[in-house]
C-alpha cells in the first residue's frame, strides 16, 4: 500500500493540476512497481512560501537573487560561503 507525498509551494495550483499529479503518480507506481492503483495513496502538501527555502534562503529571496543573475551567489562565494556543502566523510 504505497503512499506518495508531493510537496509544492502554495502558488495557485489548480484542482485540475492536482488531479493530474495524483493520476500521474499513481500510474507511475502501477507501471514501475506493479502496484494496485486502488491501494495507492497520493498526498499533496502545499507549503506557504514563507516556509520553503532553497540554497540557504527563503525561496522568495532565492528567486529574487536568481532573477538578478545570481549576483548574490558570487558575493557568497567570495566570502567563502559557496552554495554547496562539502561531502560528509
């Protein structure tokens, strides 16, 4: 009995889009893992933008930096704060 969780930002995803996500995720489980669609659950969690981060920043700030051409990434790298963490040993 698989349960698929999809987390997306709360930005006006329509009921139809959610329906397509549910159908597509279910079909993937059927096709790849031969699961019964009647016992496949899909949960969609919509997260407020204030509660979503990427690259060490709230997503709104990260998007702003991306739109500005990544200038802030260059500033962080110059301060020794690159965007990727070192691999763990």
